[in-house]
C-alpha cells in the first residue's frame, strides 16, 4: 500500500462522489425563487450553487443604473477604487501577494475613466467589499432590495455586507474562497464565473506570499510596495483560465464549472467555493454576503484541507528524493 | 513528520472541533418543537441531536398502552420477536456477528413472558425494524401520530418506517449507526442512549465477522448457527459501557454522550451517529425513520472513514514491525 497514492485516492473519491451525489457538471437553473426551507435544505445544507435567470429584473436599478444616472446622483461622491496595472487586485505578482492601490476618487471621474479611451495603463475597479453600497453609495439602495428575503429568512440573519461592483473588462477577481454565503446579482453587462467546490480543495494549489500594494508612480508605471507589517498571505497560485499544469499537476484533476450571469440573473455561490470572476466592460453587480455557519461542513472542510496538506507534503518529499537520486 | 501521528492528529482535531463548534457534551433539551426550517437548519444540517421533554405526552398511547390493553387489542396477533440468550440481538459473540432467533409468537404469549418470572434464559425483544407498528401492529397506529409533522415538512417526505419497541431490561442494542434521520419517542419506561457523533468514527473499532443466528435448542440453550450465505458483516467491536481499552486503545479518545428518555420524551438522533441503547423492563417506544440525504455530509463522512482506515492500517503495520523487532 503506497501511502501517498492511498491518501490521494481518498481525496479523488471525495471530489468524484460530490459530483455523483449532489453536484452537477453545470450550475442548475431554478425556475423560481426557492422557499426559505428549500433554499436551506437543497442548497445551503448541501453547499450547492444555483442560478435564477431574471430573478431581480424587476429592480429599479435594472432600468435606472447607467453612467448618466450614476453621475447625476453621485458625481461628486468620493468612492474607493481599486487601481492596478493589470486588472488583478489581490493576486500573486513577482512573488508577492499584491493588493490594489486604493484610490479615493470622485464617482464622476471614475465613470469618465471607464467610458473614455484609457490614458494610462491603470485598470480601475469599484469593488470595495465593505458593504460599499450601503455606505459610500447609500443613495442607490432604494433601487435594489435591501436583502434577499428568502435567504434572510432561511439563514436567520440580514446580510453582513451589500457590495457594489463596477469596473473595467480587464479587471479580474483571482481565484479565492470566502467565509460567506454569497448571493450575486448582475444589474448590467455580464459576469463570468469559474467555480470549484470545496471538495476539490486538494487540487487547488496554494502558496504563502509576502504582502504588497501597487502604487502608481509619476511615470504612470506601478511600483510594488512591500507591506512587511501584514506578513505573508496564503493565496491560490493557479489561474483556472490558463493553468500551468507542469507547475501544478494536481489542478489537472479539478473540474471547474463555468457560468455566466446577465442583467437580472442571480447566482447563489455557496460558502467556501473557490471562484474566479471576470466581466464585460462596465458590468454592474450587487452582491449580498451572509455570514456562514461554522458547522459540520466547515469542520469537515478543514479536515480535508489538512489531509491535502499531508498528501502534498509527501508528494514533495518524494519529488525531493527522486531529484536526489537523479543528481 | 510521522505520517501516522499526523493523520491521527487530523482525525483528533476533527472530533475536537465538532465539540467546540456545534456539539455539546450533552444532548441539548429544546423547550418546544422546532419549526421545520429550524429543525433542518440547526439540527439536520448540522447533524446535531436534541431532546424535547414531554413532546408526545398528549398521545393516547401514553395513557392507553399497558400490558392489559395490548393483550386485549392484540392478544392473538402473531408478532415477530427477537430471542437471544443474553439480550444482544445483532452483536458480536464468539467471533460471529450473531443475529437473534426471530420467533413468531402470539402477542399475548410475548406479554406473558415479559410480565412473569423468566422460565428460560431466553431474552425477548419486540424490535423488528420493518415498520412493524404500521404492519403487524397496525391496530395501534391511531394511538400515536402517523409521522412527526415538523420533521416530515422539513425533510420533504414521510417516514420510511415506524417501529414499535417493547422488551426485557436485559435486551441491548449494541453500538451501530443507521442511514436514517431517527425520531425516537418513549411511551413508557426509560431508554438509555450512549451516543457518538460520526466525526469520532476513527475512535470506533470495527471488525468483519461471519454472520450467524441464535437458535434455542431442546435443552433451552442457544446454538450459534453460521449463515455462510450472508457472508461477513462489519460491526463495532467495542461495548461503550465497558470498553476494552487494551484491545481498542483508540476508543479511549471517544467522548460518549449519554442521555435518558422517559415517557413522553422525544430524541432526534441524527443519521450516522453511533448509538448503543438499553432500557427499563417493559419499556415501550416508537421511532420514526426518515431516509437521510446522501449529500455533502455523507460524502465527507465516507472520506473520514477512509482516512481512518489508512491510519489504522499504519498503526497495525507499526505494531507488527515492533513485534518483529522484539521477537
């Protein structure tokens, strides 16, 4: 019995059985909103995503939110915008975990940069996940629902944050997972999701990287400024859209699920699911983050992660031994 | 890094975190019946047990069901009774997994044996789990609820079986687990449960045993008749009330949870929980088995079992090596 192969087989079976028992190869589309019980039972408890097409098409935001309206309502409002040289806020670059430059801008100026030809290499993304819709952009809250009623009833609490997203087509949210039950609604444009369930965590390579932030310099280039106070950050090292399988052979076993949301659509993205997101230019979205329960699923997930760590450790040892023998 | 210790540490952490995150050292007692959503969210989804005292005290069965009433209603009814020499139906004995002698008796005769001084060493237990309340004993169904309404609504289905239990104080249900969500109600007397969550599966030793049945012979002794057609049966090898820790050292890490149900009480015993049960003499109970969902919790449980198998395999190998070195 080869130890590494056996542990790996267990992890592979876990991933495979998830697909056979309660997940599909694509995100199922529901015809109507679920009841609170159905939402909890069939999706939250099973940790399974779904889409409802045109679920929020009746929101005033769908007809009202365009650059002109946002400029009229919010032109002088100061908003926090993530600025990067490549569209990647919170991602690995040059051996660092690089966070965006957080720039306070007038909403009007931000909208102008989005709607005109780029004058610099900078990519702008309004994506601050501190419930920016209810704080910086509170004059927009009447155009959407304050919360998703069936989710609030099922989860027994209001959302912890309601976030507004608007940005450049080059802006990318690199693969990561959140400790939230996430209800994601697109208001205009398109969002493209690449998803992986937590049962495939072993296939998703992580590294520890010293933290840094981007800072645009006077030449319009971006410097990477280390942030030693933050220390190192564990982050996913693979881009699911163009994975380096030589460096990350385990990822070949992952079976990413893709889906696209259009204006009016809602996605339930369950807690601990890995997700990578990109979008059409100027896509506007609103998402609701509800605190997850740290219950048996979370406990089992942490256990699975720790078994994956042991398995990876043995793989690396084996590779080390092989290398030594070859040297 | 010692492989066995590391895997074992992961399994220990899983068990410990379950206690810290969502289980307690005792079974919580609810003041009232939960709503279907609360039942699913706080208990089924978390795989956590609870008790409601006097939950079914209003059932006619509570005042009606005694030997006299049962004899009047059912005296001539043929019922299937488990007969054993020691009270253990479905348990390990002399290297076999021994099932009880299944004896068809008149209900009146069965009640007489229970209420009089024992004339043989045989222990009788009416415990056939084939929904015997709705089949053999259907004239009693009006005295209890057909199903537990909040559970039926939450689980979206009727119970798969409703079982009637009546037996000797020497009758014991040895430790095992079921693929059912179990709602257990005591009508008279007391039931004593010893429970272990599925996150402690590694601590629970199993063995594979050839199947057999008891058969009382003409001298009133019991023979063990092998059942080669059934093959071997995997079964728990430890008695949680007097564990042999020298033979099963892992069980020392288990933290069994005990609880007692009295007339009118209801226990929610979640799927895959190990349970050992004994009772006061003549205790009557009714339980409702609802099919469990084979979802993410089940998947993670099977994964945990398989990691436990690897861990045990290495332990045994190590013991074998040590023994060889000593020889």
